[in-house]
C-alpha cells in the first residue's frame, strides 16, 4: 500500500539543477513533479517540467503517448503547430494531444522558459470537474501581518 503525502513540500528553484535533455538542442529541465511524487499525492501525472531553451535551441520534432500542456513563461518561441511553424510569446499556452507531432524552438535573443505538463491519457477515466475549495478559520492570516 502506498503512503500518501500529507504535508506541503517546497522545492526551491535555486536548489534544483538544470539538467541537459538529451536528443534535443540546448534544452535543459528541472523536474518539478515526477511520476513518483504524483503517485505520493494521489494524482495521475507523468511529469511536470520547468524547461529552458537556450538561444538557438530547440525541442526537436516528436510526439508522446501522453497529453502535453506547454505554458511559455519567458521569451519568444516558434511552435511546430499542426504542421506549420508559428511564433508565440510568454503567457501563451499550447495543448498538444497524444500522438501529435510538435516542436518548440527559441525564437529570441535570450533563453526562453516554459512549464511542460505531461498527463496520461485514459479513455476510461471519469469525467473531470473543477476543484472544490473549503475555507478554514482565519487563524493563519494574522501570521503574515
């Protein structure tokens, strides 16, 4: 039986090394949620990566057996989108279905960054719904003042 995570875990960005992603050009990543961490939290997730593409770098054309959601946080990129290259900027988000060929290339004069979320595809999964929130007694707010 798996033990579920019951406390908030903090990963500090400065303590996470950038690791080179093989088979791509000047692509680095920090894994901010691994499959094992997702299991510990009780959610279906393959991985969540914080990625950096250096100037002249590119995630080469490829496809996955998972859905990928890519959110550009820094810079300008070109996306191979439905067979055509298009330019996008920080704040833009791409939803890439499983099996669809895609690529992201840095299109600027400084490194670009993105958050890439990889979600397993499960045709038998129950319908999703927006999350619920329960407010608790306001005993914590006084601590930040």
